[in-house]
C-alpha cells in the first residue's frame, strides 16, 4: 500500500449560498430600472445542487491529484457507488433465492436495513448492540421475506415481540415506515454513478466491501474499506493521512466605515486563511487578515489566537483547497 487516508469535505456550502443569495437580492433591489429576467430559471439536464456538485468535483480533483503522483489509469480505479445494489432490489423489494442464497447472503439486505433504520433497534432505539433482522409480520402469520416486511432489532426486543406483528407489539409506525423506500440512498447512488461515468472506471458496492473486510478481520474505517476495494489482503499497510477541504478566500461584501455605501474588496491579500507562516521561529496557521491586509491573525496548534503586523511573518507554504 503506497498511500492511504481520508478527506473531509466542506459542509458550509449551503449556508454560504444562502448568504450569497441575500447579498445578490439586496443588490438587485437597488437596480429599480432593471427589467425582469426569466431566462435563467431553467435547470439543465443533469443539474445537481451546488453542495452536491462541489462534492462530486472535489472527488474528481483528489483522484486527478493522486494520478499525477502515481502511474494510475482510470481502468485501475474502483469506486464504491452505494451500500447496496438498488437495481437488484426491485422497488426496492427483494425476496426468494436472492435473499436466501449466494456468497453474499444477508450482507446486502442487512446493509440496506441498517441504513434505513438508522443503525439502531427499531423498537427500543438501542445503539452499539448486536442487531438482528426481524420480520414485522412474522412468517408464521403470513409475513414474507420482502424488505418492506423487515426491520432490525436487538435480541431482547426480538424475543419479547415473539409471534406478534409490529402493530400488536405497540409500534404501528414501524409498519408504515417499512413501506417507504430509501430515496436518499438512491439519490446518492445517482451522484456516485456520475463519478463513475466521469472517470470511466470500475465500481463496487458497500455490502461486498463489508463482507470482504469482515473476512479479513479489519475494523470499520474509510481507509480499510478503500484497502479492501483495491484488492488488499495481506500487504504491508502505510500511514493514514487525514486531509480536509477548506475555504480558500475570505472575500466578501463589505460596508465602509460610514455605513451607507456598499463596497467589494477586489484585491487579493498576500496571505489567505490556512496559509502556513513562520513567526518568531515557530510555525502558525493564518486565520485571516484585517486592516486592509496590513495585519494578520494567527493561530497555533492548541488554538491560541493573536494578531501581528504582516511584516513580522514569513510565508512557509501557501495553503491549498485540500490540506493535509
């Protein structure tokens, strides 16, 4: 294994889009002479929400960065597209031999149920306990093996429920929820398929990864999942990197000191957030700049914040969108 790690993506994009919308509406309200425009309200085919599009683009950028470092082609890339194969789970039901037989017996159904029921007992809500697949309407009462008749529960609740239906056990809402498809998972699967189509690479499913990871005795982690997806078994492992996607520019709409004339800072300051600088023979991260770029706010490893003139610091390394 040559490189391993995990990248944490940004989660502040929806909030920033709301802020941008507020600024744009305020600006347009002042342009009273502008004619209404309605030709920019049509979303093109394949449109994704900005936050989802950003995640998709970031995945591609990370992969392209690794490809520049190592001799990797698209044909040797494997993407895990979903926890389960929703195409095999018809609408999203599954029954008969697909449920009862095969090398991956139980893994796909179990992963689907864990995702749908929040990885906790559907009856008592316990977490971090062994969970069992449970029939909402017992098979002895005519219940089937379809997903719409399955849930997960702890051993105690499974035993206490016995031969009762979920409604008779006092949980009518469980029978209603069981018939609701997991639309979020199907949507995320669509986004991941876009990634596969963009890279023209191989793909796999989460339930297959889980089965192989358990057979190797590895703990659950993104790095271990990637190791298994890449075909790992007994190879020597490497250090796991931790990277994070950060916002690179603190440019924003500003108001001058008199408070009545809006202005936009158009010049890019010398230092940006998360740049690495040296100050007093120690390394610090830039938190931001102020006073028209003449002063810089620094933070150390323990989170202590202080200010200094920008002339007192020396750039060691400019930060990037994805920082290790």
